[in-house]
C-alpha cells in the first residue's frame, strides 16, 4: 500500500513538473511572438524624396511646340524629361528679345517682359529665342537687348545652369550667323553654355522635308522628336543632366 502511494506521488510530481515546463515554454513563446509583433510595427526611418528639378525654356513658336498635337511632344518638354527635369515653357509665337509678337497674338510681349512674371525656380534655363528679331538692327538694337536680358536672367537665378541656343530652323532657312560669335562671348561673360545646331551640323546632308510641319516653317512631330534627341545628347555631352 505504501508502495502504491509513493508511485502515485511520483506521478503527480512528474505531472506538476511537466505543467510547469509547458508554462515556461509558453511564456517564452509569448515573449518571442510579442517581440516579433513589436518589430513588425516599428516605423521605418523618415526618408524624404527630393523634388524634381525644373527646366525653364524661353522662346517663341518653335519653343512653344507649334507642329505637334500635344505640348508633351514638343522638343523642350521631351528633352527636359529625358534629362530628368520637370519642363516649364515660357514661349509665345512671334516674340523674341525685341519683337513683341503682337502680329501673332495681341497680348504677346517680348521675352524680357515675361521674365519678371516667372515665379519658378529652375535649375536649368534654356534660352531658345531670337528667330523673330530680324526686324531690328542686330548691333544697335538686338545685341543690347540680349545682353540686358541675360543679365536679368543671371540675377534672377544665379545658381541655375544657363544655355544659349543660337537661333536656327531645321530646313536651314535664315541661318543666324550674327548670333554665333556673340553668344560665344556672352556665354563666357555670364558663365553659360552655348549650342549652335547649324554650326554643329545637326541637319547637314539630311532630307528635312519629312520633318517640317504643313506651314513649311515649324517642325512636325517627327521634327520635334529629332530635336529632342539632338538636344538631349548635346546637353548630356555638356554635363547638363539631373539624372
């Protein structure tokens, strides 16, 4: 009888120890699960996405995108996107450094009159005008207007990269040789870059007829696409890229 009592007590003791072990293990598992749960909900470090830099293109109907159905297809917008910039277009048909373009639209004004109204803070400023300034004497009227405009641009955005585009037409009509040396001098003076599509032979030996819009002046969609490719490649060569 005593022997049976001892066996019973031993069994009870083993059971108690087993239950205690289960409790300890359960507590450990609970703590581990709690730790995992806490880790899952730990907030990630605070990261900020830098804003996309802006590229401002200033000019006339070429820059405005005449010849395409959508503004996004125009070469200033397409070039900007390829280089990693958000495009901003300040362009009015018929305008220039001197010409007010009112023959196109009564409310148009020269580029300088639009400058102070531009509230953007671009990292890149591309000046792509001058095609319509043949109405004035280059040396006595246009050159002083250009110099004044460039000084104002530099003062407004001193840290921006400024690019001067020597006026051009895809079909080669109206080559603006007077701007070539002048822009080279002005670029050096204000620390800008200069691109001369005609002097650099962008369209040399090319049949440009399929690239011209029905008005025989502006690039069509294929022309804008080509220009975007040319500008993107040239600006990358010059180190102008936000990507």
